[in-house]
């Protein structure tokens, strides 16, 4: 497993735990281990997209009273 895989797991875990992606991407764990290009690549990973998509849908459901 590479460093990028570790970052992906971290992002997915944090977002799945209820944190917003923008906040997670500013964590020292991310910023100390990646540059801007690496961070962009993280956002293209299917695991991250899926985790963020679920988070956005959950927020929308809550706002619409559908949860």
C-alpha cells in the first residue's frame, strides 16, 4: 500500500465520520504528506468521491426532512 492509499483511507474515514471534506483536506495529516497536485489526485479517487457523495446526500436529506 502506498502513501496515497493511506491518505485516501484517512479522507474516507473522516468524511464518513461526519466531517466536511474541506476541513479534512486542511488537516496536517493531509497537508504534511501531499502537495497540491497530490491533493487533486485524492479528490479524483472513486473511494473519496463515493464518501463525499454520501455525505452530500445525507446533508440534503436532513435539510429536506427526509432522514
